C-alpha cells in the first residue's frame, strides 16, 4: 500500500506527538482515522461507479489499470499469452542470413 516501515511509522508518531501535543493526540488520531475512512469510501464508490458506467467487458477493472504504463503492460502480457508457441521447424529462416 504505502510501503511504510516500522522506523518511519515510529518517526511519524514522534513528530505527531511533538506537533500536536500529548493532550490532543487521541482526538487528532480519531479525526485522521475518520478522514481516511471517508477517503477510502470515496475511492471505492468512484471505482464502482466507473465499472458500472463503462459497461460489459470491464468487470475486472482495477484502479491500477487506469495508469497507462500498467494498462499497456497488461495488454502486452495478454497478447503474448494468446499467441501460439512456435517451434524450430515452424520458423522460416532467411536464406541470406548465415
């Protein structure tokens, strides 16, 4: 997800403790958690609306597919999997090549 390690998480907690203060830290953490839940709900509803409006054929759409680089990579993988395998006898060699 965010690829945050334990040391980084501890550092963020210490910075939050210093900036917010120990008395307001529990309410700040609750507000932050509430905000993250709202953002997660918004992204899930946006993704489901996108799948619904795109119609049939896009049921397996993921958010990462909207990134052009990953979309092209996925399409290339599917094309290579669909291509029949060639053996040495079926490949025509150019007579001019050594």
